[in-house]
C-alpha cells in the first residue's frame, strides 16, 4: 500500500470538462476566446487605473485589485484546462496540483472580501458623501486590501497543507477540470473529518461575513436613496453602485447556487458548469460591466487610446 501511494502521488488525472472527444475542439475555441478577453480586459483595467490620474480614487483602487484577483484565479485554472483540451493530456503533477489549489483558493477568497470592501465603499460614497475622502482614506483602503490578502493566503495554505499531508488511495482520478479541495478530499484514505470541518467553518465564515457586509451596505444605500427627493440624485446614486451590484449578484449567486442545489447523479456536471462560469466567464464579464456602465472608465480609456495613438504617430513621423 505504501509503494502504491508513492506511485500515485506523483500525479493525478483530471476528468476534464467533457467525456466527448468531438466537443473538445469547440470547447477549446470558446474558452480560449473567453480567457483571452478576460486577460485583456483585466490587464487593461489595471494599466488604465495606473495611467489615468482621474482613476486614483478608493473605488478604482478596489477595482484594480478586483481585476488582479479575477486575472489570478482564471489564470490558475484556464491555461491548464485549455492545454488539456488541445493535447488530450489530463494528468497533473502532484506539486502542480497543490500549487493550483493554493493560488485558486487564495484569489477566490480575496475576491469575496474585496467585493464586501467595495460594497462598504459605495455605502460611504452615497450615505456620507461629505466625509467620503476622510473615511475612505488611502490608509484604510490599503489596510482592507492587506487584510483580505493575508487572510486568503493563510486559509489557502492551511487547506492545501491539511489535504496534501494526508495519504491518498490508489484511485487518483479527480472528477473536475482543476484541483479543487472537495474532489481531492474524496481521494483521501485518511480520516477527513478534520479537513472537512475546517473547510466548512471557514467557508461559512467567509461567505456569511462578506454577504452580511454586502447586504447591510446595500440596505443602508437603499434607505438613503429612498429618502432622496431629487430624481436626478436617485439616478446618480443607482448608477454609482449599479456596476458593483451586478458583479455581486453574478458572483454570490453562482456560489450560492453551487452550495444550495440538491445533490443528484447529475450534480457533478452541474458543478462543472457553475465552476466554469465563475472561474472563466465572470472574470471576463467584470471588466465589461465596469467599463460599459462607467463613463469615467470609458473617458479614461478614450484619453489613453488617444495618447497612445499620438505617441505612435510621432514615432512613425520621425522614422519616415
């Protein structure tokens, strides 16, 4: 048994997205486009926020880190999944599996707390506009982001270490398209009560605390908006938090769907589809939502585009 464990622990086999070979090429094309758009969109937001002085505000500070986390967990999963679809290579090494789980868990957890921090930021902007710059100081924003990252690093390392110090059985097939904690736990021969309890407690705390902050913030925002007498003021308030609210509904709605859906023989396929949505589709949609619904971002993008075009034109003129 020990010799078998040593052999098995060198690699795992990922089931992938589909068992139908004829669907691999279409899936590769679709998800390659989705991942490419996600990378360009999130990198663009990060670069744009650094280049344009009008985006040096708490809202766009959090948005930059949201784009970073979107890019992080989609990259932790996307490239390996795309390679598997092309070369039909479904194995993943033991060390890379642990690395993938660590980074994916870290970025996913960070995003949850960043969304709650952004909800609080919107609450202060709408309910205390005169004190906004005082309350949402640069120090507080940096503190909130730092706590989010430190907590997510601690949690991801804790879960990964707890899983990979235990013994795996001879069956090394992961019923997913990436290394996730629950599919890995099902392969363990050791007692899994402790690691399951840790995941349950921290997942409940992370989701519930973040969700309570988001719901509490938007309840207070809604009450403040209802008290406004000006229709223009109400419209401005709604537009201020509209993009973030859409992102929150998409993200938390997908996560809650995965946890509350009734388990059945088809739940594994449903989990895969939901996982594909929040690991690849949501990171692609977030930059679009914030760009298409935000005049400040669109204006900044136009200014940056014009600036780059002028620079390229000057270089072209000098060459010729």
